[in-house]
């Protein structure tokens, strides 16, 4: 049997049934229902943020955060070309322009010195991505503060990292089924700023502020049904986290004794959503093919500025599109969920040491 890259965590069906029953009884499906509020309180407690606003997706969490900041239309947002395409698409959906900047080859996250080089008069915000279980450099916060720029973090890969809490102006998470804790489709924006929390609540609901449509906004709200999925998944979370933590160790052991791959940023890595090993870019395709021959689905994530990609024509400040593309080919994402079994790990080790 093939082992897939991701495997959605199954919600507790009985708990989901009970919660869904309540929705039918109240006939309240969205707009300030009790389950969304309960999930938001649960996420604040679990993650340690003061304020959490649930959204329809991780992408709408990013767009909502940018809209709530009231940035001038057409402004430039500095971000990474090493991410999922949701990141720049969310910037564009907020009426802003993504500007790509090079990454640190060791951590694959935004390089602060290249960010500094890219800041100019039209820059309105920085949107770094905590990628593949590695938090971005805290020098970015210092830099943004020095330039008076807001920072919106993409934490789609960083659920559960205590030390990213409190950083930046706002942080967007994904609750998509392929991540960790999930609501099928969903996400949330977190902040410690009470005033921003209010603006986020307007932005996520068409920009409406007490029946006046004052602000920029979208319909990015989470539904009660989605919140019920999230609340029924919460009880399964700690066992899944434990399984992923031991898998992360097993992959490190396999990579350490391999001449073909190495552990990604060993001193910083603590993936819970997605995990990668690093390789020679020339070898990426053949390693992925060999893993597939062993029924293991692994994959790379091409740089968004690479050939044939949506942003292929965009420059990368501090590097070239070609070098960035090569950097993206130095990472292989491995199956990362509680259903991965010892025999899969053995197959992976075999390919790594062949
Ligand atoms: C999944 C993901 C998103 C988008 O999340 P959705 O909930 O699927 O909209 C954004 N950024 C990164 C890095 C992701 O992996």
C-alpha cells in the first residue's frame, strides 16, 4: 500500500455528531455562532495568542490580515518565493503586489539582509513564511520595526510553535485538512493587539463595522459546521503530535546515516505540519522516483519564480530566479502523519542509503 504525503486527522465522529446536532437545534450556521467562538477560545489557549479570528482558509487568513492593516492599494509586500502559491495569491487578493526576496540557503526562510536591500518607498509590509517547520529569523522583526513596517507571518507550517507567538503584527495559520489540526477548509489569524483584533473581525466580514461598511474586507468567515470539525479534531491532536515527533526523529536518524540526503537545519527543525530532507538539487527527481518505487509518495515544492510557474517573470532580490529554483530543488517533503509505519520508514532509509 502506498503511503501518501499527507493524511487528514479523523475528527471524533461522535463528538462531531453532538456538535452538529446543536447547529440544527439553534439553526445558526454562521455569523457569530457559539462553535466558532469556542474554537477561537480553544486556539487562543492552545497556541498562547491573546486574540484569534477564525477564517474560511489559510489563504483568507492572510488576505484578511493584510486588509485589516489598511495598507495603500498597489503597495509592495516583501515575501518569499519558497512557499505554497497561496502566499502571493493572498497578497494580490488584498490589492497589493508581492516582491520576492532570496532565502537563507540553510533554513530556506527569508534572508534578513536581502529583505533590507528590498525595502524602499513603495514597501508597505513584510510577509515571511515559517517554512517546513523552521521559524524565520527574528532579525526580521527588528528590521521591520526599524523601518516602521508591519509584519504578517504565514504560519501554515508552524502550528504549535511556542516561540513564534507574540512575533509580528499578525500571524496567519491554515486549518486545511492536509495540515495538522483542521476544519476541512479553514484557518485563523492570531494577534496580541486588541485593536487589530477588532479590525480583523470587520475585515473578515465584508468590512462591516456595526452595520456601516467602513473598511476594506472580504467574506472570509468560518462556518459553524467547519468549527464543529475543528472542535471534534482537537481531542485527537496530542496523539498525532506525538506520532509526528517520533517520525521526525526517525527521519533524522535515516538522513544522518545517508550520503544522499541530510537533515534540514538540524538545530532549528521541529516540523509538525510538513517535514523535508535536503539533497543535491540534481538528485531530487531520482530520489523522489525511487521512493515512489517503494510506494512512498514524496515531493518537492518548486520555487514560485521558477520556469513555468505563475511568477516566472518576477525578479528575486538578492538572488536569481534560477538559483532560487535550484534551492527549492534541494528539499524533499516526506510523508508526515500518524499513519506512516515502520516498514515505510525502512523503505525510506533504504533509498537514502542506496
Ligand atoms: C497550506 C498553505 C497555505 C494556505 O492555506 P489554505 O488553508 O490551504 O488556504 C498558505 N501558506 C502555506 C505555506 C501553506 O502551506
